[in-house]
């Protein structure tokens, strides 16, 4: 058997992978990552592995990890050329989950995958990741950029992230001490955050049309005082620093990050058996954004509350005696806090009921 001789040499760049572009991105990332450095970082960007020393102030440190992506919100980032906020989303989805266990986020690693690397776009995305890390007090100490020709359509990419935090073993939040009479506080979201965007995009298509019939002028010009696109792309709120401050000052019993599944499916994850959360309808503001989504999708209140965060991004459960002081601490740290319900015996109803 014979094989044809190549007429000319092939490089990796000829195959679609530009090593020089990857090197240029790393150089762009390094100063962004340096802004996120904190005590404990021993070696970060540039090595084969990142090194981090657990802070010595912990007597019995327990590591808490979380990983997530941004989901189909990225499709709007591609369509609208809005790449500066999705990196914050990526960080928030993991560090807010780590926080729920009572943990302080320590460090974060990202994975950016594309078909052809656009250094400017990638640097914008990683800039958002670095900003999210800076705002949540964790270090961006590593990651991976993968250029894979043929795997992604032109102009598209995917994101994944991984966070590690630490909590004193005796201070792990499990929700086991939650009991009837406790107060449920809700911290306002910044919008849709990073869940439910498959339905969001269906709503946009329903109003604006698709393909040759697409006309974005049919969409609202503004929602909640922001341009329509800005309102939808608002990044997931980072609750880390305010909630850590509240935990240091008050005996918080449980936290729930309101992500996919909404209020109805996330709050029960931190409730002990035999208890339920009775939430009061109208106890927190209803945004124009969520009103538009519900009207456009023509879905029930129940479906809204199990698809979107509906205006509440983090739930805090605390003894009634400490509820007001906890709320004041959170407000002083910049959060909008609402008393949205109480814990009750579960009875014959669901684990979360709106009454």
C-alpha cells in the first residue's frame, strides 16, 4: 500500500489552532488575575497546576467545591456581542453555591472553549471572570483555554468554572437547626441571573420573530429603567461578602441560592424533614422584567417560581429573634433585604407554599 506524499508541511495553525493567539491571551489575562490575588496563593497562572495554602486561622478546615457554567445565556451574548458580564455569571454561579455551606470562597479556575480563538473576546470574558473573583474575594489562580476547530460554530464559545472554599467544620451550614417560627429573608436578585434562558430566548423569539422575520424593534425598549438587553444580561449577583459579614455577626441557620428550579425547588434543599417554607405573596417587589417574561410566556405563578428566581437570588433562614438585626447587617453591606416568609410544620402541603 502506498500513501501520497504531502505537497507541503502543515502547521498547527494550518489545522486551526493558533498557539501565538493563545500565548497572547495568557499575557492579557495575567494582570487581570493579579488583581484577584489573596493570602494563600502560592503559585497561580502559568504553571501546570495552581497551588493554594488553606488559611491557618482555620482549626478544622473543610474544603467545599462547586462547579457550573453559564448555560444558554451565552447564545444572547453571541447574538448581541455582549461578553463583559458572562464571566461574572460564571463565578457567581459557583461561589454563591459554595457560600450556602457557610464557606468562604478561596480560589477559582475557568475553562474557555472555542472553535477559533478571538483574543479580544476571550480577554473580555476573562476580564469578567476576574471581576467576579475580585468582588467575591477569591483568587483566579488557573484555567484552561481550548481552541478546538470544528467543535463550535464561528464566534461561539463555552464556559465552565470551578470554585473551592473553606469552612470551619463546626460552622458548616446544613439547615438541621431550622425549625418552625424561623424567619425567611430574601435578598434581591439583579435580574434573571443565569437560569431559565432557554425560556427567555423563546419569549424573545415569540415577540421579535425568527429568521428573516426577526424584528427586535418589537421588543421593549426598556425594563426597570435599563435598556432591554442590559436588563436581560445583568450578571448574577455575588452575595459572598455581605453574607459572610452577616454570618460572622449573627447565628444564620441556613442559606439557599435560588438557581434552576427557582424558589420552589431550592429552598427545600436546606430544610429539615417535617418543615416547610410559607412565603408571603407580594412581600418583595415585582420587576418589569419578570412581569414581561410571565406575560409573554403566558405561564402560571407556579411555573414562574420554579423556572426563575423571580426577584430573590438568595434566601437566608434565621431565628425570629435575630431576623431584624441580620437584615440590617445585610442592608448595611448593600443588599436589598425582604422578610418573605416563615418556617412552619409541613402538614399536608408542599415544602414551599406561597400564601
